């Protein structure tokens, strides 16, 4: 009984610790400006949306959101398409050298972004892709690919070999078997991988900071990091922007909880 | 329908030799069983023929045509798996229709074919169900139907009965035999169960270490095993192997050693041919009873024969108990002789 | 080896992914090494200087300071994340009916973008208006003090990254066969003995994986600390990534900055090789 109580207290503490900082930011975002300039009060006397209005009215924040969404969606689609093909080939066709290929993929996924940011800056400039959504999406897809290949290989591995063989024998070409049988069976894996890649792209900061220079291609994290303040930091607006930038991800994580957990733990535990 | 041939096929996975210069010719319409211990790569031979795995060397023919470079979808073979391998995201109708859709069939013609096949296999009521809602027996019927529906040149079956419980196994085994008798499609059937092999096959190839230990009709395999490996593998319980030196001169004469040095000969006696008599009976081998296994109408007994464990049969085990002495008798014609060094069959 | 054994079909499917990987990760990795051997400041032509930048690096106190900060940051935050993560995983494993909610709550820090989390904590740490000072009862300049600032950054990273560790370890915990725990209970082992003798050893591989994952991530930390403190005060929180970024994009010294980047590559390479070694067993 005491043990049960301890578990509940511990869980409550863990949940509070996880939720409190973000909850504080949500509170900040709806506090009237006057109440932000002193503490206490902890809780807002009235709930106001002026900070949200300011974020959207005073800045090109809506444009940044659109940029972020476009870049993340394109990069995710690209990484899923290429990653699932490669993962399928590695898991089901077992080419010689697959172990070395997978090891190389893992090593690439561990590269520190700052190590390649200078060459990518120069290469993107040379290719005319600097400050474009296309350039950013390509870079993101490349950086997310090791994760996508690795996860999809893990998920395809869990689809029985016999199903691939049956599809081929039943008259499917290689791509037919992939599209008609393997891919539909890997939808949970595809969802998990897509979520992780999307979150990675949505959150990425370093490349977004260096490869973009104007609102044309700037994404939300850069916008929040460089939030303009003339005399003092506009904490209310920053909080509002933070909530807007985070809400889609928290929502995705809540709706697809199972898939996110699958994705986070695949490979590390099963693999 | 077509004849199938493996010609000098070699295949290895790392250290595992699946096939080493293997040649097999399967006649048109034949039911051919590949029999071997688990994990010896029998299934891989089917994958080679289906084109899923490339062979390292050699030629495969279906209907006389070299298919080595033909992709799987054009080889016109169908496969039945131990795991059933039904497409879990499709219902029974779509599972049966899958091979036909891949051939461009659709609409009313497709529906007619699927319904006809479902009717023959008694699956008519299940067409709208998903594989996960079916019993094991129903799943394997659907798998059979999916393989049969496009009348392939050859049927490849990979231990199709191994996942079924004993009663269903017999039922589906009969179904497979019936299907073969009706359609006479060349069938290549892989199993590790010799009883299954005997019941189904026109011919059996016993595989060991990537090559063929013996390839023969079931009766011949049982009556004249080519070596001690086949002798032990085919027939239950496995054949007893004894050093011929155990025999006293009169039995040696009966076993027709024909002047061979008894030390160079291994004697094979099937438990069915070794009858336990009461102590004192003349002209037989003396053994000590270790265990008794009642089998219904008769009793198997395990006995110690001069240090070798042997299994024998007794019409009535009631009067024997572990520790008793018994005498084991056999008919002269039932003895198999093998070379003690190579294990190969001697004489005839 | 014959062409048939090389599986051209498999390589054809992998080719697009491998090409993009080569273009976006492998090629720049080679290029950065070349850049580090050259003097390439803005408005000047390239000039081969060989290992000159690396000699400069060896004598650069700021580099050693950044390396020290990075290693300290990684060591402390990973240790804390593992300890807290294990505790939370054990709690989550016994969450029962509250599971969906608890998982969801723990996932929130993971889902918060790093930049946002830096902004959240910057506000919490605010010397006059921050809630942390309010709770402490006295205003503290958390981010203005060199020692406090680095630990404030570590606390933020622990908040953001512990969920990943906890969820990974939770999956590992769920992989411990229940029969084993029952057998231990039948054999008379208490809760602590069972945990130490059975759960922990069974969990060891997952803990190792989590440790390596987190270490590699912590070693390359950039956005969290950069947005929180900008590397200050007085470079007390300047990590290698931040230093390299500043040399590259604020001083626009691509040669020396690239040498710093290569130094980071070497450190990450050591960690990654250790990881690839760990994983090899699992993949085959």
C-alpha cells in the first residue's frame, strides 16, 4: 500500500517536472503585459490573447510557420520515400555488404551538424540553393535519411520474409511486391519514422540559421531564437510564439503516442 | 504444368552449404519430396527455383527452359508456406484474387475464378474475412487456393503442414494429395517429416549437407536405404544399427555376411523386423530390457544388446519388465548390410 | 563474385538514398577536411596552409576551454539523464491505468523544439522576473554567473532529454521476461535484490545504448546552449559547436572554423565507432 502510494507520488512528480516548464510558458503567453513585469502574481488575473495577436500581426510569423511546414513536409516525404526503398532492400534482399552499409548509415547519423555546416554553406551557395526552401529541405532529408533507413530496415525486418516471397511468386515485380504488400504492412513503421523525421525537421536550428538569411526561407526555430526586441525582450510574444510552434508537435505526439514510442525505441532495443 | 530440373546447382550462405553440385530432375506431374533434417537448406532450394535467391552456379529449368535469369514473377511457380504467408491486409477474396490481378484479370471473370476456387476448397463463406480471423486449417486452405488458382507450371510447398496440429495435419495432407490427383501439377514439397514424405510422394530425395543421399520411390527408400543416414532417417522408429560382430556364427550365416569380415559390416534391423521372444528361445540375440513403450496393439521395447541400445517389437509386452532378459529374433531377409566405415549399403 | 550474387536489384533500390547521403553528408565531410587545410577568409583567395590550423588549435586556450565545457556538459548531463531516466522508467512501468497520460506527459519535453525549450528556460532563469528566483525566494542571476550558467544549461538539457532515456529504458524493462521476475520472487529474492540481480543486468545493453546515444548528442550540443546563453558569460558555456559556429559565421574564418569542425568530427567519430561496435552484434 505504501509502495503503491510511493509509485503514485513519484509518477506525479515526474509528470509535474515534465509539464511544468511548458505550462509556465503557456501561462506566460496569456498573461496581460502588466503582470509580466513583476512576480507575483503567478497566475494571470485575466486571460488575454494580445501576445498571440502581436506575434501574427507584428511579425511574418505566419510565413515562418508556412516555411517550416513546407520544409518539414517535403523533407519527410523525401526521406520516407528513399529510406523505405533502401530499408526494404537491406532487410529483405540482403545484399552482400549490408552490415557495412548499415554501420556506415549509423556513423553518418552521428555526424555533428556543425562539422558539415561550412561546406554545406559553400555548396548550397554554389548550387544557388542558399536561402531557399528547396535547399533546406534537401539538407534536412539528407540528415534525416540515416534515421529513416535504419528505422525502415528495422520495421521491414519484422514483416515475415515469406510475405515478400509470396508476393514475388504470385506475380509481382520487385517494386510491385514493395508497393502492394511490403509497404502496406509497414504503415505503422512508416508512420513512426515519418513522425520522428518531421519532428527533427521542425526543430532543426543550425542549418536553418546558416543556410537562410531572409523571411523567404526562414523557419520557426530561427524566428523564435532571433525574436526581435528593441528595448526589452518581449517575453509574452516569445511565449505565444513558443506555444504556437510547439502545439503541433505535442498534438502529434499525443495522437500517435504508440508510434512515437515505437520509433524512439526501435533499433535500440529490438535491434 | 512442366518438368523441373536442377542442374549442377551450387549455393552457400557463408559457411552453410545449401547445395553442392546438386542435380535433380522432376518429371511433369510428379509429386516430388525433398526430405532432410531441419536447417539443412531445403527451403532455400525452393527459393532458388522461385528466383528469390540467385544460385551461385548451375542451371534451373522449368518446362525445359533455362529460367536462371528469369525474374520470379515470370517463372510461373506458386508457393505454399509453413507460415501460410497470407497477406494480412487483404481479405480472403483479395488473397485468392492477388495472383490473378497481377496477371491483369479483373471484374466478372476474376470474381468467377475466385468463387469457383473458394467452392472447391470449401471457403465460400469466408471470402470477406481477414486472415487473422481464420483458423490454421482455413488459412492453409486459402494458401492452397491462392497457389492453385492460376494453375502454375509447378507447385512449391515449404513444410505446409508443420504449423498445424495433428488432426488438421492429416486433413490438409489429404487435401494436398487430392489436389495433386485432380490437377496433376508438378509439385516440389519440402519437409523434415519422413512420414509425411512417404504418404505424399511419388519420389523422395533425401538431402544431407547440400547433396542427395538417395533419390527413390518411397517404398524403395524404405526397403533399400542407400546408406545408414537414410536408413536412420526414413521409417519410425529409426532403424537399429549394430556391429555385425555381435552375431554368433549361425545368425551370421543367416545374415548372409558371405565371408565378409564381421568387423567391417554394420547391420541394419528395423524395429518392426526385430521380434522380442521369451528367454530361452533358440537362434536369437540375447538382450536386457530397459524400457517398455505400449503402442496399442503391441509394445515397443528398448533393450541393451551387448552395449548397444536397440528397439524391438513385441506382440504382447505384458509379461516383460525392465531388467528382464529377452531374445530378439529376425527373419534373414529383413537384414540390411552397410559398410562399417563409409556407411554405404552392401550387396544387391 | 558473380554479378548475380551482388544483388544489383538491391543496390538499385538503395542508390537514391545513398546518393543523397553522399551529397549531403559524405561529400561535405570530405570537403570540410580540405577546407581546414586552407586559409579561406572572406574576400580572399584560398591558400593552402597544410596543418597550420591544427597547430594553432593546439595552442588555442579558447578551444581547450570549449572542449572542457563540452566534455563536462556531456558527462554531467548524460549521467543525470540516465539516473533520472531509469527512475522514471521504473515508475512508468508501474503506472497502470495512468499509463497513457503519464507517457503523454513525459513526451512533452521531447516534443518541445530545442530552441523553444531554451527560450522557456531563459524565461524561468530570468534574474528579476523568473519563476525559479521567485521560488528560491531571492533573485539569482542564474545565467550571469559562469558556474551557475553551465549548470543551468545542463538542467535544461536534462529536462529536454530525460524522456528519451526513460522511454528507451521502459521498452527495455518491458523486455525483461515476467517469468524471470516471478522465479526470483519464488526463490525468495526481495524487490531490491531482484532489481539489482535481474532487472539491472538484463537492462544493461539498453542502458549502454541510451548512454552512447545521449553522449553523442550531448557532445554536439549547439542550439540549446546557443539560444540560452549564447556561450556566455565570458565563454563559460561555450561548447565546441558554438565556438566553431562563431569562428565560421561570425568571424567568417572558414579555414580555422573548419579545423574546429574536424576536431569535432574526430570526437564524434570515436563515439560513433564505439556505438557501431555495440550495434553490430544486434544487426546480424
